[in-house]
């Protein structure tokens, strides 16, 4: 009789995978770690243990990086662009075919509703693999006319950066892993992926799928471990050429400092406190629905959550009433239960941290519209929470990373851009209006990597993704990502 939480909601295939030992994936093999230490992976809906995972330390990180480095000198380094594309496409096909396992593992591990894994996490992962499969054969250089005396042929090549350390957070583990793996592999790099120690399951599962798809040994390695030990060792490793990191600004800053020692290439996708602006002429019903999704998708544990909602003072009573009513209808529960609309927060530590924000918001004078309390007796559930506040309060400035919406009133439309831009972050922004020209003008003035007009959160492999200001450095997705996974080499040939 299995002790895996919610076993009755899991397919036989998922249960069977969960029951296997969870080791490190290095050189296409599952290998135990050197010191035998384990990390317990917990179910956020109950706090019960799902399974234990081998935890990498310095020596294990070295093994994984050496494997990636050797792969670049061996079969993987010699794999043609067309074959790299075929491998990525095959992995996408396998992932799509086994999507039920991916959905169940992600929902169990992160606590998110199964429906969200069906419409977002798994299709995101599949589409990234396919999109970048197409790029593998299109990494062109240029032939550039030289003006030097004599005659020469000069051209550029795009070459892989080398060993890529991909470090991911716990909120979208599978999708974000593929945002990094797909372009890195399409460009011919070898990857050591370190998922968050809180949600390592889909990354480990995907590694086995990649082996089945035919990726040669060492091209993809997955090591689970703490940030302080495995993450830090990976960033410091001299054979790592590039770090692609998604996570908190605090850790991003540390990585940037460490990477500067030997000038490792870095891309950072960090936090946000994104403004979502309802202009007075907006379709209010559409805007409220949009604001709900922008904030409460994935329990509000989304970097791009529209957590600062600007509403005109003349409409604020109506909008707040509609938001309150919608928030109070959200069904909280175990992610795997098909009736669940919102899951728990990721951990007891995160819940405590969020409760600290809520206590300070009240002490600071923010008006609680709804929510604010822990929900149920098991797990780490928080009621969908809405405050009315002013711009300078902590709750309106700092990233809470939870289902906590802050509504800010305005009367002066002219001053809105300044207020919306008055944040250390610049990841996303939303505008709701029936005047499309005004919406587009505003979109051009907002300091954010992505701006949505009359929508929120659309995201696809072809569109660049990343932040202005302290929301990050560089772009993932689209052709822009290729810049970060290739080095440009100029070759000269003297023709005289
Ligand atoms: P985190 O920074 O705590 O951890 C992210 C990853 O970094 C984990 O794998 C962790 O183990 C590792 N890590 C921790 N310390 C490290 C160190 N010293 N060296 C190397 N690696 C280390 O972030 P989190 O709590 O997992 O995720 C939440 C944060 O991620 C939020 O701030 C959120 O906004 C951000 N995020 C951003 C995006 C984006 O696309 N911009 C997407 C998702 C999440």
C-alpha cells in the first residue's frame, strides 16, 4: 500500500515513477550522490512527504559539470544541427504523449490546479522544445565585406557557449526548465539543470525522457540540491561557461557577483510587482476578469502577477465589490482534485513570510477587502486576499509572491505612467481600455519587458520574455534567446 499523498488521484504510470529511487541524472544514468544525503519533497496541500531525492553536494556538482564538458568534446559536440532539432522534436513528442504524468507530477509537487498544468505548464514546455527545434538549423552567421587593403573573406559563426548551468525556481518547474533547455540544446550547449529543491520531480522525470528521445550522454544532466550548496557550487564551477537563472532578485544578485569573477555569461529572470491599469473607458467586466487571472493564476506565485491594480477613484467601489465577490468564489483545494481552482502556497516558510506581509499591511493602514487568513487546517493554503492601499506601503511595493492583490486608486490619468513606473521592477504590465491608440501610447511609456493591452499573461515561445530594471538581465524565448546561448566568432581568410 503506497503512502504517496493523493495516490487515489494519480495514474498508475505516475505512481510507478514516483516509487522509483530519485537519484541524480548524470551522463544519461541515474547515480547516487557521494554522501548519501536526501531531501524530502513535501506535498504543499498536506505537508506530507511525497518522496526523498538525492541531494547533490560539491563533488556531485563537479561530476555533472565534467559530464557536460566531456559531452561537448564527444558525441554531443559532433551532433549536427539537424539532428539536434530532431532530438528536441522527439522529446516534445514524448512529453506530449506522456503529458498526463507531467501534469500530475507538477500539480502534486507545486500544489497547482491540474487544469493549469493542462493549459499552461505542459503545453509551454512542449511548444518551447518544438520552437527551438526549428532554430537548430538556422543559426546563421554573416559574410561581411571587408574594407581593409588587399582582399579577404570574413564571416561570422555562432558557436555554443559551452556548459550551461540552468537554475530554476519552484513555481513553474517544467516550463521554466524547457525555456532554458530548448534554446541551450538547439545551440549545441550541454546543460546541467538544477531545479528548485522544493519541486524537483518534473525535471528528473524529463531527464529520463530526454535519454529515451536519444540525447547522447552528458548533453542533459539534472542534479537536485540546495541553492546554498549545489546551486552555489554550480555557479562557481570553472568549467561552467554560462548561468541561466530564474528566481529571486536576492539570489540573482549573488549569482551576478560570483559569475563576475571569471566573467561567466549570465541571464537573470527575476521578480516583479507588475502594474495592471484599468482606464476609465475599459470594459469593466473584461478588466475585472483579467485582473483576477493576472493575480490569482498559480496561487499568485507568478513573477509576472499583476499585483498592483490601478483603478479610477470613480470606479473603485464597483471594481472592489466585483473583485471581492469573485475572490470569495475561488475554490481552494488539493491541486490534483479537478474541482480545485487555487492550490496551497509552496511551503510553511513561504506561508509564514506572506503572513508577515499581511500583518505589516494592516499595521501600515492598508484596508483589507477580503481574505487575509490561512485556509483549512492542513497544508499551506491562504485565502485569496485583496487590499486597498497607497503606493508607498510595503504591500504595494514589494513582491509578495502569493494570492495578494493591492488595489491603488487614481484620479489623475496623466500621473499614472509615473506611478506605474515607480517600482524597482519592470517585468510585465497590463492596460485595459476601449481606446486602442491610448492603450498603445501607454504601452510604449511603461518600463516593462512585456505589456498586454486588454489581456494579461499571454506568453509563447516565439515572444521574448524578460525584465527591465531589477526584473532581470537578458531575454528568454524567441530569436532573442539565441544571443545568450551562442558566442559569435569572426573568421578571416586572407585571399592574397
Ligand atoms: P530562489 O531565488 O530562492 O531560488 C531559485 C533557484 O536558485 C532554486 O533552484 C534555488 O535552489 C537556487 N539558489 C538559491 N540560492 C542559490 C545560490 N546562492 N546560488 C545558486 N543557486 C541558488 O527563488 P524561488 O523562491 O525558487 O522563486 C521565486 C522567485 O523567482 C520570485 O522572486 C519570482 O519572481 C522569481 N521568478 C521569476 C520568473 C521570471 O521569468 N522572471 C519566473 C518565475 C519565478
